[in-house]
């Protein structure tokens, strides 16, 4: 999981902001283009996709996020939880790619209780401009109960949109701190059928609200673990697998040959080959479960 020492090393590295922020994103997905907050739909790719910023009532106030989906058709819904740096262009690009596969994707602003919309241009901006100190305060309220309330509110509102096929199951995916959010969300939303965690932290912890103690037997779980995270807590993968077996849940738990953050194009740990492998497993999981 991201920690302050990792971020300090990244911020002190000789890799420039352009090189590991916009440059990595251009290599991995597409060049960064900041987007203004707007409720108006916009064509994302020659009319194939429609995208907009949306907001709605949630337990902590007005929740906002980025919503992208195939134009002129209803699609299975995916609730996308970003990493510690929050909503930004790298996450929007990842959502657009998934929407291109036939999903209606909502990228949540997990910090909506404190701030609206994008707070950092990219991960370099987060690492170099006090992101950790800001996020430490914002995420202090994001426990299991809060995330479950947010997941219920988000899916309830999104189900009112014509772009969402309410006859299909819902998926959820999360990165870094968003990893456990996917399990909590799946425990809260009955129609949610797949949870995918990528380099997620805290999937196994003390207490009844530990994600590994909240698994559903009728859901699919994709748990993609970073090799450096596994080195710090090698027993966690075994505990999660055992809990899934006990719950009767389908779970794919694997340690990838890449470090924490490898799936995110603007992360300094981005590993294209392993990110593509994780992406293929995500699509396979959704194909089976939704």
C-alpha cells in the first residue's frame, strides 16, 4: 500500500513530473488532458462513448465523479474506486478504455465529503505538492460503513440513468486504498457480482469489518497483489484465499511481478506488461460475473 516514505522517494527521484506523469500516461493509455467539471454529456470517441461529470446526494453530502458509457445503449455498471491521488485524467482514461469494452463506468470522487472534483493533475502532482498530508485528512472518514453507504447511493442513482442496464450485475474495481472499497461495496449492494482489487491495501485486517470477513458466496473476487506489498505481508493472500473458500466465493488471488501502483499509467511503478495482464483478468472476471 502507498506510504509516506514511498511518496517521498518518488518526489525526490530524478524522474521529472513530465516523465512519470504525463509521459507515462501517454505511453500507457493517452496524453493527459484536464477536464472541466460539467453536467453536459460530451462525445468521448467519435460518438462511440458519452462522458460527463455527475453529482448526486449521498450520506456524506453531494457525491461527484466521472461517468462514461457507450452511447445509445444500456450497459452493465462498474463502480470505479481510484487510488489515493483520487479522480484525475489517468483514471478517466482507464474508465474510457473500460467503457469501450461495453461498460457504463462511474469513477467516484472518494473525497467528496471534503472536496469536489479533481484535486491533483497526476500522481506526480500528488507526490510533489502535499498530497499525502491532504489525503490523510480526507480519507480518515472512509471506513467500511462510509464506503458502503456511498456504494449504495452511487449505484441507486446510476441505476436511474438510461446508460445502465439494470438487468445485469454490477462490477467494482479499486486501486491502492480503493482495493478494500470494492469488497465493502460488494457486501453492501446486492446486484454487485464482481470485485477487483489492484495493489489494494488492508484487505486482511483485525475486526469484523475486515474485507476478507465480508465476502459473498455469490460474488467473484479478483485480488491482484503487488510483489512488494506481498513481501511486507505474505500471509495476507493466504488468509484472503482461505476466507473466500469458507464463504464459497470464486476468488482469483495472485501476486504480480510488479510493485505497488503498477496498474496505473501515471504511477512511477507503472509496468505495462503486468498492467495489461491484470487488465485481461479484469475483463475475464466481468465477462463471467456480469
